[in-house]
C-alpha cells in the first residue's frame, strides 16, 4: 500500500476476494473485539467482580465460545448501566443456581431481584379446606404395608 509514492504498509498476498487484517492496524480498544479474544473478555469480567468472572467462564465454556461473546458484551453493558456491584450479586446468584443464561441475569438486575432471597417455599394459606376424601400424610410414607 502506497501513499504519495511512500510505502505505508505491506500485506501478504491472498486469494481473490480474501481479506487479511493485521491486529496492529486496529485501535487498541477494539483489538480484542475484532480478533475475538476470549481471554481478554474473561479478564475484563474478573475485574468487574469475582462472581462475574465465574459466570462469564461458564458462559464461554464449551465449543465455539466466540459465538457467545455478544452475550458477554450485553452483560458488560448491564454492568455499566446498573453498576458492577449489582452485576456481581446477580452473577453470584446465577452461579449458585447453575444458570448459564445472560438474559435471566440481566432480567434479575432490571427487576432488582439480585439480592432477594427465598429460604422457604411459598407461603401456606391459612384458609385451606381439607377434602372429604383426603388421606393422612402417613398414607404416602415409604415402606408402609398395603392392605387390600
């Protein structure tokens, strides 16, 4: 490549219609995006929080991890929008639940559910009417003798 008679850049020959990109020609802030650098994305996730790093590791785990990089970018945008501490809490909750969906984590942050805990099941209403033919709980116990 020449400009005003001066040699600017020399690229290796490629087949017709082919393309070669030199990473040194790209802006430094876009190099990892353009070159699909998985390790730099994992490092960025660890800087946002330890749980974010673990969650991104599980998302990018497996074959063809660069196909899920846009999900990681969406996760980072949610961290920019709502804060890295909320993102870290939501990712910790997702890692505990073995969730790999970025949409669920972002939804948790948007609805402010990242700190909500549910130790017990749903509340039991106090107006339950026992059915006429209901059986006692011991009827379903394992090892009970069946009489006919």
